[in-house]
C-alpha cells in the first residue's frame, strides 16, 4: 500500500519518469532549512560554491535531515520499494529571478548508473 503517493501518481511515474508535485516539507520546515543553508553558505563560501555542492549532506546535519526526511523516503518507497540507498546528493540551486537557464535533462545520463530504476528527488 502506498504511504504518500496515489496509485495515479505511481502510474504516471512509471509511464513518464517523473512525479510532481509531492508535499514534503511544511512551510516552517522549508524556511528553517533555507535559513540554515544561507548561514552555511555565508560561513563556508568556498565549500558551498557551485562547483563544490556534492554530498554536502555528509558535512551538514540539516542537509542530512532533508535527505533522510520521512516524507521523501515514503514517496521513494512508493516508487521503487524500501531497499533505498542514498548514492549521493547535489545542491542544485537556481536563485530566484536568476537569468540562468537549466535545460530539460535526464539525471541518469550524468550519473552512470544502470539500470535506470532510481529516483532523484
């Protein structure tokens, strides 16, 4: 039985490869995590610049809390089952009102994992 997602959402994921939206964080949680990230960026600008944003959950407890958030894990469980491994994390940040462009892409192309039965929340 699904914990978070409806069967329609799971079916959509299986057919199209994505599922959205999924409610994960409360507004209060989101604001708190954003504030903690901004504080970390100010304290460690070199460690959290755009080139060095991989696996920051290993150094910052608040990011590890997001990576292991029950709502995320339950949604992933709905999609691929309960045998879950955190392969890595990336802070993929596009600031509001930025003129930067992020093209449509498939994460599997860059990750080198096979088979492609994994999720990138």
